C-alpha cells in the first residue's frame, strides 16, 4: 500500500522499528517560525535548513533530516502571506502550539487509497509546489485531510514526490535521528483499525490523543516532541 511494502495487518510485525515503513516526514507546527526554529535548534543541538513558502496556505517551513529518507518539517505562519479563509491548515486541533500535529507516509497510489475503505480519513488528493530559497521549484502530490486532523494527527496524510528528488537528498546530515514514533489515544483499538485500512503500521497506546516522536541528538541525548 505504501511504497515501502507495508500492508494491512503489518502492525503486529512492527517490532523495534523506530517508525513505520514508508514514513516520510513529521510535521511540527509552531506559532512563530523563527522562534520555533531557534528553540528546536537549541534543544537538538543541530541547525535546520530553510524550506520555503507554501503559496495559498499561509505557511512556510524549515527542515531537518532525521533519517535516510525522513525529515522533520517545522511549519509556521508566513508573514508574507495573508491567512487563508478558514485559518492555517495545521490549526484546529486540541493541542496548543508548538506541537507535533501530524505526519506523512510515502505512497505511489494516492488516488487508490483516497477512494478505498479508509479514504474518508485522507481527504482529497492535491498537487502542491514551493520554491526553495535558491530558486528551485519542487512539486509533489498529497492527500489533504480536513480539520481537525483525523484521530488528532495519528492518521497520516500520504505524499508522492513523483519526479522530484526526496528533500533528504538536499538536506545535510546534522546527526539527529528519529529514535521512535508512536501514537496515543483513548480508543487505541479503533485507531489501529483505521491505520490498518491504510496499511500503516504505527504503535498506538492508550492515553491522551496525539503523536509522540523521540529524536536522538548528536550528543546522544533523547528529546521528545
């Protein structure tokens, strides 16, 4: 179902993987991008790479590689854009910002999954693009869930980079690694069933709804988001 070959029922085979197969990136939303980047750089001991603006969404981002093909996206309001109708796309949840609000899984079958049994969790398929600080335009396709995010962001959105090289190919390795990604929810069994419909293998425990990521820093410390 995802490009890594995960399939329904894969949760039982998750084992000790730090994150589900096909994990593309984590989305950490902040109320002020400059301040949020500065705070994370201090906590992780690693600098980030400016990303770019998302036209029409009112946001811009900064990126940090946390695996071979996994990165952390820090996203916040873009002061050079007006806020779109309905507010910024990452708002609407119950967690105060900054917060790990959702995550993305790579897939080569966005249309098929969006119209399949779990399609109501994913939202419509949408083409997007942005311009890197150096002027290069990159493009991708993703599913766009409604607000609030399904299951408080534990249900991922799907992304297909198509012919665009994965962002990690351009990001320097700062020595930060994703050590663990999991979810918590008052009804974990129901969430696991939703994930299973999408072929996503994420560990979900009982607790307050939300995602939990643990990053290992260059100094060997572990920082939870």
